[in-house]
C-alpha cells in the first residue's frame, strides 16, 4: 500500500494539481484584496459612500450593533452585503480565468496552425531489409553475367 501511495504522489498530475491549488489560493487572496480594497470602495464612492460589507439583517432582537463584526458578536445575522462582495469576487475571478483559458487556447491554435503550414520534413528512405538487399545483389550479379 505504501508503494502505491508513493506512485500516486509521484505522478506528474498530482504535483501539477498541488501547484495549481497553491497558486490558486494565492491568486484568490489577490482577487479578494482587489475587490475589498479597491473595487468596493470605488463602488461605495460612486453610489453614495455605502459599504457592502456592513450590510446585514439581524436575526435576533439582541443584535443592535452598526457594524457586521460587532453584530456577529451579539448574535446571528444575515450578512447579505458580505455575500454581494464574495459574489463580485467570484465574477472577477471567473472572468480572469476565462481570459487565461481563452489566451492559452489561442496560443495552442496559433502553434497548431504553424505546424500545419510548415512543409513536412523530408526523411531519407529507410534502408531495405537485409534479405531484400541480398536479393538485389543477386539480381545485379545475374544481370552482369547475362550481358
């Protein structure tokens, strides 16, 4: 079982997946910061200074705090503003991934077209098998004796 596990881990696919997950997590943090620190404040300024992250509905009468973090300490809240922020984050991340896949596909298509347009390389013919070569020599000898 240990050998099977080592074989599984050593496969290129697993290592590629691990690298992809790590880079994806780092990329998600970058996009999350982009949304929270740049895009959402700009949206707040454009639409009157409100902040989506503090939009919530209290689910208990004990919740009276004006900010989401303080309200969560007081009780259960329905944090729809945070959900909107995460939704925008997802749309941006999906758009970036779409553009990346589109770019890779365009690059692959370009490479494939270049391969199709390239004239085929002429390979020298393979030498004849030994028996054919021997028969050819015998034929040539017979022709020279008859002449």
